[in-house]
């Protein structure tokens, strides 16, 4: 939510303002963090693009962490099952 406010403020002074309110900034931030990225709205100022890069890296990190957690659960289950049969 904090990033959506930053992106709204960063794009406020431009003529090509893609984010007209906080809700659009929030929607864009959620879409960017989840790595969907429709491309219909995007930041046009250097500060807004920097915020976008941070959001993209955060999304990649969150998805990577979630994937690693699920994978470690399955590996642990398989290891426990192998130890019980041996």
C-alpha cells in the first residue's frame, strides 16, 4: 500500500499521468508485485520507474520464497518417509 502512494505521488506532476487516484496506484502495485504486469499503466518518471523496479524485485523475491517453502515441505516429507522405511 505504501508503494502505491509513492507511485501516485511520483507521477502526479507529469502530463501523461497514468494513475489518477490512489486506487489505480494500488491496483498497479498489486499487479506488479504479483509479476502479472498487464502493461496498460506504467510509470513515466524516473522516480516512478525506480519504485516499479523495487516492486518487481519484491514480487520475484516473494514468489521465490513461497516456492522454496513449498518445495522444502515436500522434500522433508519424502525424507521422513524414506527414514521410516529404512
